C-alpha cells in the first residue's frame, strides 16, 4: 500500500490539529505553510473529556489514523490492521464520533459493527487514499466471501483485491491468512 499522503505526516500527524481529509494537506511542508487546522471538537475534548473511554465517546478518526500508522509501520494492509483493532475490543460507553468532512459529526453506537467500517474508512483517508467501495471489515471470513469481494463487474477475479485481505487473520508459516474457512492465501485449507 503506497500512501498518497507523505509518510511522515501520517506517522507524526494528529487528527486534532491537522485536516487529514482528502482535501487537506498531503505533505509536512503544506502543513507548515498553512498552519494548524484544529478539529471543531478539540477544545471540548480537552476541557470536558468528551472523547474519553470512561466518560463517553471515542474518536473514530483518531483510531483510523492509528490503524494507518500501524499499517505503515508494520508493512501490513489496512484490512490486516483492522483485525488487530477488532481484537483489542475497544468499546466506549457512549459510542464513536465520526465525520466524513470534519464539519458534520455523528455518533455511531458501540453495539454495531458499523464503527469498524468507519475506522477502516478513515485509515484510508488518513493515507490520502480513496476508501475502497467495499471495506475489508465488511468482507466475510470464508473463501466464497473473498471471491465475491474480488470479483469485478465483468466477472473476472481481481487478484490485487484478494491481496488486500492477506494477513487479516494472522500468519501461517510467514504467509498471510485471508480466510478462516476454506482455501487460504497462506497455502493451507482452514
């Protein structure tokens, strides 16, 4: 995965003071030139603990940025990093705050799977990439699900789509696993 946004900006950036949406800066130099661009909620978060796991909400964008940072650091796909995130079981009391434009913010309840898609979506955005139409977190766990995900409208299988999913369920002999049931990219049958 090759980010369009400068790696240093992703690895050292913060959603709280840099516009990491696709219309935002793509390089550290652009950030220095434009100056800080604070999130509209930053003061509320700092003063009241609005985004705090014990007192209320969590920011899906900050976790999406962390997923993007881990993907760059570990050389994994976003899909693989989302598996680790899901395993961490982070569930805020009041739900997840998300914005697709840094202007309008909404709350996604913690009890739904939807928040995983929001975090995965923002991980792509933080890297300066358009999120795929179907996110890896929305792809099922067996081989048929992976084939459906990777099949183009013309009926051919796009191998790069399958490669996006490699490693999302761990590794077997150093090879990434893309399914929990059926023939796997690691070479085994699960």
